[in-house]
C-alpha cells in the first residue's frame, strides 16, 4: 500500500528536489511536473513528484495523518515491518 503524503519542496537542483515531511527529508524527481517551485507541496510516488497540491490541502492531510498515528499509538497498534525493507 502506498500513502499519498504531502511533501514540501525545500530545494531544487536541475530536475531533482529535496522534499520535507515533518523534518524528514528525501529526494524526488521533478521530471513528471512542470514549473515546480521551492515552497510548493507535492505528492510523491516511487521517488517521483506526480502532482502539486495547495498548502491548505497539504496541511489538512498532514493533520489527519498525525491524528491517525496518534490514535494508532494510543491503541497500541504497531505497524509490521514490510518484507525487503532494511531500514525501519
């Protein structure tokens, strides 16, 4: 399963962006988007930014994800590590 987590572009170098989600940074390709800019929010799938979203939608989605994570923690639900993933 893949979650569409809004990511903020913090840096662009050629067709690669550094994206941030709550202080966690990763790189994503911008090859599939036109006119992406630093400060914009994007949805990333398989290392590619596939869609731009507005800041309000990003904030609402991130808030809902935080609420879901808090409820999961409170209920004692621990996610299972996916097979083939070394880092968790």
